[in-house]
């Protein structure tokens, strides 16, 4: 189809196009995902060869290192409970994804793996709130509560004979537990975020990367719970740690630097909240804007693979899937790509598309 780079067609309007409306819903969604992907590519190609237009030039591909010069790739995974099937699918197909990176980089690659999750406890700070009790039992982290303080964290796998390389065994520099914050949308809800660098980048580290990935979503390292049901997750904090604090290792110069964020919800910062209505100014958006600027200056590109697992996206202002909102503040301005899917095939294609842009 002909793509207008100036105007993105909303999902509701796309469904009513003559060549779409007669298709089954799953095929409509597939075509819309392809359209969004092609729109991002068309916009990038347009910006690369124009000196003016409705969108400002950002990280021009003329100056981005090609993938053949090398690739540093950090996978930033939402580790909340709803992501279990997606993580299992990625584990089953990771060889194909890594092979794509190896091919595109002429085997000059480094891989990082970062997880983000969130937890909550009751207002008294002495024990888990009832709605989260099941999730706590299934989570990789069990909080030890002390009233009025940030809970100590103990890895649950230690209770069931966990093998090495689980959460407790990781170096302290690869674990971040934030201080307690209050969620403004759900009063008196204390939340804290857990960020984990499972694998730090090193040269041609396919084997240890796969080994750490294989631990995920197993009895030795169960999925986390998430703090707010169907709420946002702290992916923006994980990206901030990767960029500002070298959480997954220091990116090399003169190679393609890529962060692949894989999630089923929007960014929520320290308080599990994204909505501009509830927070104005919005610290989550401010954080993403600052990360955008750093990413452009450091030539870090963002691939965002976001597929809502809810029946419909939450009603937010602005909707985080719209251009230049939510994670798209990063992908839309760094010659990256936003894809409304996190299937292994979609991840592989997004990497290939990025390398075409950088060529």
C-alpha cells in the first residue's frame, strides 16, 4: 500500500479500509502490524534523504555505524508474569535471532540481557498485600519486610535448591532494587522496581547469553509478579540504567549500538504510572526525552517490540502507541523501529530492517 509518512492511520480507521474490513480479525492485525513497521521504515528513509519536513532530523543514518562494523545489542525484557509465553517463545527461537545478529555484524557482536519487574506491598509495609500474595509466591524475589523501609530481597529459588547463576548469585552491580514509591492512581500502594542485568556484554558471548536466557521462566528463576494489575512497568528505568550507568556493560565506539525493549505494557517509572493526566509534568516522559537526547548523541538506536496482552490498550493521554509517545519517544527519534509485536520473527525482521537503515 502507499504510505503517507506525514499521517499514521489509527487502528480503528485501518480496520475500515476496503481491502482490510472483509478480512478476519487476526489477518487485519497482521496487516496493521506490517503497516506500522513499513511506516517506520518509510519515515526513516524519508528523513535520511530530505533536509526539511514535518519531523525534525534526529540520528541521521548517514552518521550511524553500519552493522557490519560490529553490533552491541542489549535485550531489555519485561519480566512480569504476563510475559511468560513471550519469553518462552524467544528462548525457543533465540538461535535464529542471534544468528541474524552474527550475520549482520560479520560475527563482531556483543550481547546483553536486562530484566525489569515491579512489586508492591501494603501501606503498613509489613507484609505483601493480598492481591499480590500469589504473585509473590511465584516471583523470583521474596521481600523481607521491615516497616517503613525498603524491603530486603531474597531469591526464592534458594528455598528450592536453585542452581548457580540465579538472582542471588549475580554481582551486586548487576542488581538494582529501587526505594519504595507510592502509586498516585491507586492510593496507599507502595511499589518498588527490580532491575537485573543477567548478562553483561562481552565479545561473541552467544553461549553465556543463551545460558542466562535459558534460566528465565523456570523453577529456578520464575516470572515476576508486576506491582499493579494490567499497569505499566519500569522499562524506562531499565533503559536508563543501560544508557546512563552501563548496566549491561559499556557500549563500544564505532559499532551499531542497539537496545531491544520487549514488553506488553507502557513505561511506568518509579510509581507504576504513565498517564499525563495523573502526573503533570510527567517524570516518565521527561526521563524518556532525556534518554532520547543521550541516545542521539551516543548513536544508540532503539527497537521497541510492544504487544498489548490486554483486550484493548489502556485509555491514556497520550496513548503510548501513538508516534512520539511512550517508548516511541526513543524508537521514533533514533532511526530505530516500533513494532506492535514481540514474536521472534518480528524481532528478527526489526534487526534486519535496522541494519538496512544503517547500511
